[in-house]
C-alpha cells in the first residue's frame, strides 16, 4: 500500500558560536528521498515518486537543492537513480555532476 502524504525534507542551520543559539530552517515537501549529498554550500536530495506494485506508472524523480545560506530552494526533474552520496560531485564552478544508473519503468 502506498503511503499517504510526502515527507518534509528539512535542513536546519544553527550558529553555535552565538549565545542565543539562533537557527534557521529550509524545507521542501516531496516524495521520499533515499539519497542525499551535502556540499560545502548546499544539501541535495534525490527523490523518486514510485507507483505501488502492479500499477502502471513512470517513476518521477526530482532533485532538490537547499542552499546552506538560507536562500530559496530549487528543484529540477531528473532521470535515473544515483547509487549513494558518492555518486555526486559538485565542481569548483558550482555544477553538480551525478552518476546515475538506468531506471526501468514498469
């Protein structure tokens, strides 16, 4: 049975050097994310919305980017599936490279 509802993916940043322990959070609501990557500037969450077993559907995947500086998150539709966090590499020019495996639709 398919779960009802999507999780809230949240990144919380706290300045531990301050006495008031001020924290800020950024979140996105989306399908379950099994693979994530933390770069020096952002957190990336790769999500896939799977159909229940036996139902015809294409698995739709989305890559969410949540910057650590508190700016707005962004998202892009993606294909395939990364194996784990070692499939990600953010280059010096801020491009994200992801090695994915092919994803068969049912």
